[in-house]
């Protein structure tokens, strides 16, 4: 046996190190999202080009209200063709969403909104055809409607006319196609305007990660402090153990190496997780409990000491392993028959 104040905290330290880095990344991302404008983030490279999914940014050049009908559209939702710096994409939005997207208190009249001279950058959420776990976001019927609208969109037709004029007499099938593909229409995704839930998730998740990190740090400090106190009590009560802690194993009256528990002289010692030293004279009763998760599965076992004039204490016994109940019952039997302790089991 080796004295270690970190006993039972190494996994927590490892997880904390990971969470510290995750927290820093999350805080930095949230800070950038909160303090930087959509234009700045777009300029830094977070742009929708047709291949990006999830939250990104777009530079708007025009909107066109479409006549696409779909059963999944809410009463106040419509589909729009969006012309942006890198091409064309479908937008699913309410009138309020459009106001947010174009940074306006009102939506201009008419089916087409020209934004080329406005220099508008906005945050969007890109929804792909197939979502997580095979969920369908764009049905085959709706995908066909998206593809068909390319033939009738005024914005796309205006783009085609501009390409014809630009190429002029030098127009060939290959350079025409190449020019059109510089700003393609992506039909297998659509975009939406992120709502309040997005911001709640973004900043709320950051808060949760930071709080979890702080909780783990506090737990580590508490565990180390407890181990130090427990070792000090052991060394004061049994000075011979300070420089030869293996004497606990060699001269134990009782030991169970599976449970990592032993009885040395008049003390019960758990040494698997955080080191715990308990004089037998300090407690009258001990209860062994099974800790279960939300699905009713046992994830660990604990021992609760009941004392006369001191607060009760709960100690994690050991990792869950096969036949652990047999070992716990054996320990309980020893404490009851040899040391007169009241023992209960809550399995």
C-alpha cells in the first residue's frame, strides 16, 4: 500500500483537465459569438458555401418569395430563394425571421427584395436533407419542388442573364457551365434563422461545462483534503504506520482485497477510493447501500456510518464487480459478530 493524497481522484483529475480545455474552447466560442459581428465572423472564414451544415454566416444579396407548398410549413412560414455571395439556397422562415435576417424592422413589399447594395451579413442554421439518426428533413417530394424552382426563380434567371452578358461572344457550353457553377444553387439543404433556443443552447451549454469543471475541481480539492485528514488521524492514532504504511496489510485482523477494506487493531480502513480511517469505537451502526442510476442499474456501493455525537458519513466502498454483494455481506458479518456493530443492507 502506498500513501497517496490523490487516491480516488486521478480519474477526476483527468476529466477535469479535459473539461478545462473544453471550457476554454466553449468560452472562447461564446465570447466570439457574443462580441464579434456576423460580418467579422464571415470575414474570418465562417461562411456558408453550400457544404457547411449547422450554424454559419451568409452575405445576402437578394430574397425572393416562392410559392412552394408543403405540409410541414407552419401557417406563418414560407419558402424563399436566397441569393448570397456564393450562390443560391432555399430559406424557410416567417416574416419575423426575414426581418431578423435582413436586419430590418419591416419586410419590403413585393416578392423580390434586392439587398446587393445593403452589405448585410447574418447568422443562419443550415439544415441538410438527412438529419441525425436518419431523420428526414427534406422529403423526396419537397426536394423535387426545390429542384424545380430553379427553372422559375427570377433571381436565378437574372444571374443566368448576367452570365450571358458577361461572356458575350466568347460564350461556349464549357465556360458557361463553369461560370454558372461559381455561384451554384444548392437544393439538398435549406437554411433557417436561429431562434432563442439556439442562443440558450449556445450560452447555456457553456455555463453547464464551466460549472461542471468547477464542481470537479471542488470535488478534487475536497477529496485531497479528506485524504490528508484521514492519514493524519491514522498516524496520530497509530504512529508506527507513518513510515511503514504496509504494516496495515501485514498485520490486519481482517482484510478483503476485492473490497479494498481492512481492520487494523481497532480501526476500519477503506483504501480503494479516497482513503478513509474509521475507529470502530466511533460508530454504532453501518448501512451498506446500492447506488442506482436512472435506469435502476447499480453503479456503486457505499457504506454509511452512524455515530452518536458526530455527523454521519457516507463512504464509497469499491467499484462494482461480480460477487461484490458476497464480500459486503462477509464484511458486515465480521463487524456484527466480532465487534458488535449493528449492520443493515439496502441492496
